C-alpha cells in the first residue's frame, strides 16, 4: 500500500480556496518595485571598488 492509497479524494477538498481580491495586484506591485530597485542599484554602480 502506497502513501497515496491512504488518502481519499474527500480530504483534498479542504485545500481549495477562492482567490482573495487584491493579492494578485499587490504581488505584481511588489515584484515591479523590487525589479525597479534592483535596476537602479545595478546601474548606479552600487558603490563597488574601482581598480
């Protein structure tokens, strides 16, 4: 008997959920801000040591 045989499909119904409005937008805004921050840090030089 495998591990999958111990679980029936009724238990998997608990894992479903309806998406909460606003989280997808907040995620995209956070990713956009982080990409902009990394681009600014990269192109400004970052204060690295110059030889």
